[in-house]
C-alpha cells in the first residue's frame, strides 16, 4: 500500500465515522425535540344546537289554530323538518366530538316529537358524537301539545319530567354521575377532568292554558349547582354549564322590558353571583333565539353566557366551540343555507319570514297590549322588528332608521314611547364580547 493509498483509506474511514456521528447527533436532536415539544392540544370540539322545536309534519299543519300559532311565534315551523335534516347532516360531518342541546327540542313538548328527536340524536351518536340535552320551556308538561289536522287542533300526549329523562336517557340522564333531586339538572363527565353541569331552570306548572316562558332556578337546585361547582374545584376539574334560559342579561334591561324579561332566569343577579363565585366560567344558553355572548364579572372571576340562536329563526345558526387545556375557548358560528324554499335563497327567505312575522306581531302587540295608536304602531313595528332581526344575528349596531325612530319616540313625552325607544337602543347595542367569532381565555 502506498502512502497515498493509505491516506485515502484513512480519510475514507474517518469520513464514514464522521457521517455516522452526524446522523446519530441528528437522531439525538430529533428525539430531544420530541420530548420537549408536546403534541399540539386539539381541544375538545363541541357543537351547540339550540331551540330545535321539532314538529313532525305528519301531525298536520292545517287550520286557523296552526296559522295563529305562526302569527304569535314567527319561527320556520312549516319548514322545520327540512331545516333540521340539513342541520343534522352538517353536525354529523363536522369534527365535533360533543353535541350540546340547551333545550326546546320540540315544538310544544309532544311525546311523539320527543321520540322522533331522540331518534335524530341517536343517529348523531351513531356518527361518533356524544349528545347531551337539557329541557326548555316548551318541552315538559306542556298543555298545548297538539296535532293540527284542521280546526279544532287536537290535544296529543306530552311528557312528564320523568318521561323526559327516560326518552333522553342516552343523551345525558343515563350517563349522569349525579342528578339534582329537585329538577332535571345533572352532571356528566365530558372528559376525565371536565364536567358538564346541565341546569334545568324551567318551571313545570300544571293546569295553565299555556306553558310559562319564564324560568327560575329554585333554591334547592341553585344549592345543588354550587355544591357541584365546589366539588369540581376541589378536584381540579374544569366545568362547562348549559341551561335553556339565560343566566345573565344579554342586553341592558333585558330582564325589565315586558316582552323580553322572561328570557333571563328570575333573580339572575343573585344566581349569576353565586355561580361565578363558585367557579362557573362558561354557560351555553338558548331560549331568546339570538346569537350573543356577554360576560359577568365579580372580582377576578368572570363568567361568559354564550347564547345560540335557533335553526328556525334567521340567521338559522349553530355553533362550534373548542375548549383548550390552556383555558382558551374559541367560538365559530355556522348558518344553515341549503334548504329548498320558494325563490331558492334560504337565508333571504328566512330573514324575510322573520322580518314580516315580527313586524305583524309587534304591530298587533303595540296596539292591543300597549294601547299605541294604529298609525304610530305601523310606523314603529318595522323598526322594532329590524332590531330583533339584528339582535338575533348578533354583533348588532345602531342604524340611521333606528336612530331617527328613537329620537322621534323620545320627543313624544310618553312613557310607552320612551320604553320602546329604550328597547330599540338596547337591542341594537351589543354588550361585549363579540357574538359570532371570538377567542376568550377562561
Ligand atoms: Ca355580545
Ligand atoms: Ca348581541
């Protein structure tokens, strides 16, 4: 072997050793990085669908009583089956792992419609979701559960509180780790370190002609909720709450205006105060059919009440909420768009339906319930209706027509007119945070 050959061979061996060393170093660096960087937290993905108000079209949609119902409560009941079918398809194909339904599963608590709703929810669970429900004011002991095959409408069976829990056994009641003896409230584990407290704030009276719209959390139920919040805190378990009625006012004076008071639970300040102090940070609600988020703070504790609108009221929304381990919660709003309607444009159809329906209803109420003269009622009803449409959609703002109407109403020197001016202003003044897309840290 010549000196030159020997040198080349040595360089070759050294080169190999160096190459192997650098590869080993690279591997070491990679494994070191993997041990430091934890996999990204995908968060718990939740779909929120509220105020579904299912009514099986085969129960009939004919007669004056049916039409009167649509007049008194202008939601898209006639189209409900197609709308809900579109909604369930979207939720099924979403990446949500959990589906929360904060009440009003049926039109008026009909047993037939509850059983059909349970079948829809079962199909969601078959697609891999976990569904949790809580009742709304329309769902239990409802005296107006009826079928509408022409006049008169005929009473059909409703459900008692225990029948409700039985029908929705797979959607919260059966999985509950604890149930409130005084109501249909329960606790279920969404993850080992995350509980859902489903609160039933509905009032089940019997013998009334119509079901109560207002809600109230009894002393017994409020104490039970607080004890569950304290238990969770002591075990370092995070909590999400849901309830049909709002726990916090969603616009200034909501609990004092005659037409909106029943959408926030009675004694809401007292209940919100005790829940926020016990550690509640987030509550999903429905009932008012509006997309809205408000916060309620006491000291360093803040609670967010996230209200989700109804698929049967424009803009026909549902939500996707993601909760991360670091306490971030992101909210994303979807709307139902692909429903076949006359004219072909479902979002426009839904908005026009709500605008027309609310205008007619508000005009009727102004004249008959508040003694407003016909001409003024005709002038103001479209402005109030537009305020509802804007409030339901969320992230609402004042517009010129509303400002002019408010100035005119305030110039009349009449208490009813002043109250209307206040209602329009409040419903068009969004309380922070944003309503449709946001990221908050709990
Ligand atoms: Ca807001
Ligand atoms: Ca709002």
